[in-house]
């Protein structure tokens, strides 16, 4: 953590906050990035295709289910594409030269099989033929999230409760309850602006988690400070919330109002789109007061729930016939 001190005066006066709203999606099977189940495991446990077909599609080398491209030797022994790259052009079954022969008939069988989404254990009920399944999995709402911690290459993935625990325990991130905040960022040498200078605080309100990022980086030639909020959940849900950030001093202030971005959007992507409160260094030093040798910014903010209209926004209930 590059900031010398962060003083937090989170006020906890969120009347709307309702602890009962906390939705716990607990998935005991789920642990870090080792989530990916082999497809064969999923087939076995859920849809039970005719055993013979399933056995046909089992790679004799690694026993995973085979998907296109499926290879075979000149004697007809099949193997999966992953294993083919490992066996140095020898058929593992008959030791003959392997060559480059595809098994189109078996590929067709594999393509026609309906398979559950690989995130079925996280709650996804969808079942697809092979290629649709791949397309779906890239955008499946149940796919795990990447760790939202920036500034290091953290490869941990998981659902939201898992990542909240991970941020708290492994990254030692500050956790706050409530929908208002009042943070002071202090840095003794404001001349040092590196891309890596940043801070993360997690807020828990409305039964949801939000990541408040504060950081210094170089924008073109000029060093700037930026604060923005990310929602720990999908974009569609992020749109249900709004937030404001304020920074100022000496009768000037900057105010930002926005919609939190989903943590599906990387920290870098949000930063590079400038979707947040951006404070030029000169302004930041002015707000800090004193002799411009220390950066002292007080950032206050609020998170709220946007008014929901169940009829899609066009209809005010009492006025609709
Ligand atoms: Zn294999
Ligand atoms: Zn062979
Ligand atoms: Zn899915
Ligand atoms: Zn992490």
C-alpha cells in the first residue's frame, strides 16, 4: 500500500440498509481458481448420456471427454487434441505413427451431445450442445469473478462471498459497512506518482459489496488522482445503484456522480475510460493546503439505490389504467 495513512471516518447512518437483504450464495464446492471441472465429470454427474456413447467419447489417454478436433491413428484409435500434442506422433494404443487424421464421425457425435454449462455447480441451469456451450460459458452470469484487487497480478477467482473473504484475509483490504464514507488519503511526497500507487476499500451496503478505488497515475504527461466505485456483481445489477464522490477544500470542490462499474470490467479498463472522479495534481495540491509538500485529500461519498420501476420506467402505477 503506497499511501502513508488512510484515515477512515465512515459514518454508518444508512437508514435504507437492510441486513435481511444480504443474499448469500454459498457454494461449498467452490474454492479459488481450481474450479474448472473436467467435462466428463459433469456428464457423469448430471445428464447420463447412453454409457456407450459416453465411453466412445472418453479419451483413452487422459479419460476426459473428447471434443473437436478429435484425432485418430491409422488403425482407428482415437485421442483428444490435448493428448495428441503430448504423445510425440505415436499412437499411445498401438505405438504406430499418428499422423494428422481427424475422426469426423466422432466429432459429430460430440457436437450433438447436450452438456450442462461448466458453472452448473455455481447455479447455472443451462444445457447446450458443445459449441453453444462454449459461447455461453464465456458470458455465463454464474461464471466466477476475477479478484478485484488491483496493483498485483492476483489470479484468484470466485463468487462474491468468496472474493470478499479473500480481499479481507489475503489482501488485508479495509472493510466498511454503510453507504456513506469519508476518507482521508495522505501521501507525504505528492511528487511521486507511479502507476502502482493506489488504494482499495470495500463497502458493504444494501446487501451488496462495492470497491472504492483511489489511485494516482500518469494521464498523458500529467499526474492525476482518480477515485471510482466498482460493484461486486454483474453490470445489469450495478445499474441499480448510483454513487457520488466529493473532494475539496478552501471553498472549492469537485463532485462526481456516476453508476458503479461491474468488477467484470477490469480495474484498468475503468481507469482508462476515466469513468470516475479525476483530480488534477495542481487541484489536489490546492485542496491539500499547506506547503504543497504533502497530499492530503478528503474524499466523501455516498452510495444509493436507484428508484426501481418494475414496469420498465414508462409507467407510474397510479396513473396507469
Ligand atoms: Zn486426452
Ligand atoms: Zn493406434
Ligand atoms: Zn452458465
Ligand atoms: Zn486477490
